[in-house]
C-alpha cells in the first residue's frame, strides 16, 4: 500500500523531533529511513505506525486518511528495535499471538493457526525453534521471529525500527541480504529505519535521508550516493573530502590555495563548502600548477585493487585543525606519480560540489 | 490538519486518576491533617509541646540510638553481605532467607522476644547482668531492638551491588600489584559506598519511627528511655491531641528530610552503577 | 520496611565464581574471620529472637499453648487480623497495579515526585500513621462530630484498624511493580497492540504474565506487614478485648498481664506467618530466577 505523509510536526518538550516532514512513497517498495541518531527517523516510523501522535500533519495509507486511526486499525506490521518478543511465550505462541487476539468471529481455528504459524516459521527458516523461549534465541533469530510475528496478521505495510541495529557485523550482513530476498518474495511495502548508510544503500529501493527533523533528500541509492542534493547529504553518505572557503570568480579560495569549482551562479565572496569523493580527487605532482590544495603525503594504504592515499593539508584549510584528505588511486597510478610518504603535492578535483555555507 | 490525540496503550486516565485519588485519600489528606492541626496552635503552645525537657530527651534518645544502631548495622551488615556473596558455606541459603526476618516478623513479637532474651533472668541477660551489663529496660535495650529491625536494610542494599560487581575490577587491581586489603579499600569499598549509605539511611529512617519492637524492651523511664513515638502515644492517652500532633509534625518533617536524602542516595547509587533509574 | 531493600531481583551466580578466581579469592583466615563475625551477629540478633519465641511459647507445655490459642479473645483477635489483611491487601493490590501501569507505561510531568509520594508511608512512623486517622475520625477530629451523630464508629473500631493497616502497607505492591514495569518498558504491549490486541488483551496476556512473580512477592510482603502491624493499629484500636484487638495487640495485652506463655503462644503464630512468608518469598525468588533462562548470544 502507498504511504503518504504530509507536513508532520512533532516536538518532545523543547526538542523538535520532526519539523515539517512530507513523504509520498509508492506501493511495494523497500524504503530506508536513513539519518544520524536523533534525526527523527524512528519518531517518523512510529507516527506512521500510529504508535506516536504527530502534533500536526497527516498520514495516509493506501490513499485513506489514517491520522486518527488507532494503531490496531492501521494494519501495519511493526518490528521493534529490541524485538519486543513476549518473553513468557514460546516462539510459536509469539507468532500466533496476533491470530489469537482477533475478535471471536474472525479468529481462525486452532488448526489454521498452527498451519499458518508453521508456514511463517518456515519462511523465516526457524521452524525448528517453535518451542523455544525468546531468551534462548540468538539476536538474529529473535529478529526473524519478530518479523514472522509481524507478518502473521498480514499487514499492508511492514515497518522495521533499526532491524539490524543490535546485531554483530556478520549476522547483520546475512540478515540484510535475507530481508532483501524476503521483500522480493512478498512485495509488501516496507520501511526500515537505519543509521548505517551502507545498509541503506545495499538493501533499499529508495532512501529517505533525514537530518534534524527534516527530509534532506529522497532517491534511489544511486541518486543518493552520486547526486547528493545538499551539503548534509554529501558529508553523511560515503567518504568525502571537504573544503571550506570563499568564492573568487571561477575558484574557491581555501586559505592560501584555490580550487576550480566549474559552476555558475556562485556569488563572489560568499562562504561555501565544497565536497569531492576520494575517487574523484586527483593528485598533481608538478610544482608549476597554480590551482589545487597544497598537501603532503601522510600515508599510502596499499591493499587490493584500489590504494588509498592519505594527505595532510599544508595550509590551514580549516582553522585550528589538521586536515586529512583521502584519494583513491590504482597501484599503477601511484607508481606513475612516484608518490611516497612526505612528498609535497597538490590536490584537485574532477568533480567538485559546492554548497553555500550556512551562517 | 491537527492530529487527534490517541494514546496507543489504554487506561492512562483511569489508572492515574485512581492512583492520585487513592493516594490523596489514604496518605496525603490524612498527613496534611497533622500540619493543619499544628497550624491551629499558637507558637507558645507548639513550643511547649515539642520542646519540653521530656520530649527533647526523647528526640536525643530516638535519633541517637537510631544513628548508633544504623552504624553498627553498617559494619556488621557489610561483613554479613560479603560473607553471603563471596563465600560458600553450609546453611548459606537458610541464612540468606532469614536475613529478611525483621521485615516479616511483627514488631511486637520481636519486642517481647528480645525482652525475654535480654531481661535479667533471660538467656543472654543472665550472663550479661553479672558482668554489670544491663541491656533490657534501658537505652541499650532500645539499641538492640533497633539493630534487629535495621539489619536487613544494610544487607539487602549492599548484597546486589556486591553480586553485580564485575571481577574485572579486582583482577585489574591485582594485576597492578594491589593486595587484597588495598583492593577492598580502594576499589571495592568506594563502589559499595553509595549503597551502604542508602542502607544506612533506610535503617536510620525506619529506626526513628519504630515503636512495636522498642516499647517492650525500653523500660519507658521518663527522661531516660522514652522514645519519641511513645511521647505521641503518651500525649494521646492524656487526650492532649494538640501536643501529640505537634510532636508528630516534628517527626513527619524528619521523615520528609530522610526520604529526600534516601532518594538522593538511591539516585547516586544507580548513577554509580551506570544505570538510569 | 522499605521495599528498596527487599525487591525481587534476579540473583547472580554462586559464590564459587569468586572463590575460584585468584583476584577475588580471600585468604582462608579472612574468610573464616568474616564468616565468624557475620554469622555470630546473625545468630545473636536474628536467629536467637526467633528461636526464643517458640521456646517461650512451649515453656509451660502444649496444653497451655493451645489453651491460649483457642481462648475466645485470641480467636476474635485472629479473625480481626485476617479481616484487616483481607481488605488492605486487595485494595493495595489494585492500587499497586494502577500506579505501576500509569507510571511505567505513560509519560507525564511530576512522575518522579509521584513515586516519592507513594514511598511516603514507608518513612512515616506507624504511630504518626495511626494519629492522622484519630485527627480526622476521632471525637475531636474533622468529621468526628458528624460520625458520632450518625452513630458511625471509625476510631476504636474495626474501620480505623483497617484504615491504619491500609496506610502502613500502602506502598508494598506498587514499589515491587513500578521498577519492574519501568524496566520492561512498553515495547511488548505496543507489539501486542500492533498485532491487533485490545488494551485488555494486552494487559492480561502480556503485562500480567510478565509481572506475576513480582506481584505475588509484593502481595505476601504486604500481607505479612498487614497482619503484623502494631504501632499504627495500637493508636486507633482502643484495645477493646474481643472487639478491636488484633493479634499483635493481643500479644501486648497478654504480655502486660504477665501471661508470658500465652503471649508467646499467640506470638508464635505470627512468627510462623513470618516463616511462611520468607519461605514463599524464597520460592518466588527461585522461580523468578528460573523463568529468566541464561541469555544466549545478544
């Protein structure tokens, strides 16, 4: 079902958790709500579920206004961050819960419940754990049971709060792939909350990037990574080299040095922040060049097909801090440039994105 | 549009409303009666009631013996808690269960039993009396009763902290060359201190208000072994309601202060334990 | 008593882990010294008073013992004690659940202050607790004149005894439930609601099973105090034999009349109640421990 959120505001005391969030998410996609902790993503998820009330704004599910609907009537499946499995019930009873609490008229027979629960446990590949208690399961198993339990009531939309947050790296990776596969099988509209960009980029069809209670950008992983719309999007996603300075014609002046920005419409003298990805960053060795940030090679990390060169800025690109930059090169390129630790070079960018600095 | 407020879990209004109503009816309104009644007295009346020599002597006795009993319990309670957590010994489960006896045993029963033990011809009294140690029917008897009722407070606040104490701290201390005593004094004891002080405050607060266990063994000699709660009873028996209430208001204020102190100490304990309460 | 000192909390492992670890092991002499001092203190101040109750009770033989228990005044004291507990415990049980539900499952300003207020009766002297009801319901009290006009007796009668008992046992169950339910959070109830459960279903199927041991724990402690309360009840009772005497008050009267064997006989019943309470408490702690199996993984 489609999910439409309009102009949601929510404050906790003086803290603005959500500040005018609007989303229009199509049916059947797997969507990531991505952002740093405290950006309001979990609050938004809980408002969509009906677990939290917005101060202002509306939520529409399948085109129908759900704002004043109780969570019980919204037909959402919610997977809690810490799973919220009922600790006094077996795995089987946990999954069966949603069926057992249906009003007497709609409640399926015991045989149907048993059949359905076992099918769901099969789906999450944990049928053999049916008689265990939640405390006897590993984190990854609990997560999958929580998902099976949410699916038992055949929700129209599945909401997952930091589904992999409490798991160790290896299990995380497995579960991520598994969730993607499961989604491709069931095609149920799903939203999951995460602060891990890698997770969002890898799993989601579409990413909603949030910061400080606002939506920064909505797009597919490719757009989010390669075409960041805002300064925040650039610095949050992926590795990035950052330069702060002032516009001087076709250049950005960073301390003593200048960088060509190649963009139009930048007001002369305005304060800007410029970003470039490590693989879009170039190292220039001939001393003749006027442009580029002067820097010194600090370390060369050669492993695999791509080597990373870490550099330290000579000038004070940012005041009072040592600035490190990272450039990705092939071993052949490094050899060609005769790079070695301590060598003085200049840094330029093939693709620089410039944003006005917020004062 | 403005969203309608619906709470996810039901029963907030009902449960909080009932809680507040019941709390007011049973506790707050009755307690306020003490202050309202006291406010109706002139200052002279009040002062005569709360500062007469006999009443002042009872304050000294009540607070003094309570403090001493709590201090004795702090020392021996800590030793007992250490033994229960750190060592295996036969009968440990029984000892552990019986620590709570003063919580479960009616105070009047404790009172007559302690009196029977420490009276001149009692089991313990018959040995102590020839040595010139007179326990029952005087301040030492009060002390014994207050030790009895206060002991579990110390043991039960220190014990869980001691159990949760990660062996890593002592391992680290040992690896840095500390001996056991140094480790206890510098590493373990500071960790236990907030809990120990909480237990001390709880035992003290309980002892100040205690009546049942004390009254039998105290002897209740004016100016010597009358505790403050007894002064309230005495005034009531003389139909001096105002006098009784005035003393009660002094005790209530002491209770409030102690309650605040205990809350502060508990917050400190949980902060030390790295938990949010 | 304060429930802070007697709260249902999972016990950690046995002491052997400390004795097996070089860094936490004490020298044998220290162990025997600590145990020697600690256990002597325990025997002197806890065990001996307990044993003394029973020995004194049977000092004049079984016949005297039973005679003291079946005497009409004793029987009526037992009945009154049971009645007071039978009213006070359910009232405070309902209150405890309501208070814990509102405090643990919802956010509202002044919550911490409310918790402190609930603790208040713990730190009020029982004598003061009795006095406050005299100030309200006594002949000179706020509504005393109205009560006597309508021929209703509260003070020096059963209602006063029940009220005083309710007051002193007020926080017991709430104080067991509040921290537990706060620690459990609201996730499980919210999960139940998202799965379509009604509020009532969420409470009966999810909340209650999670708190049952703490609830029972609070109930038995509340009951022990309700049956054993002396100071507060003493103030409001009037000590009318056969009418307003509870068991502890009956013990006092017998003792003051130098009927020591009879006093200890009734006291032994109360001591037995205490032992049963401790036994149930120990059982609950063991069950609650067992219901929390070792965690596997994270």
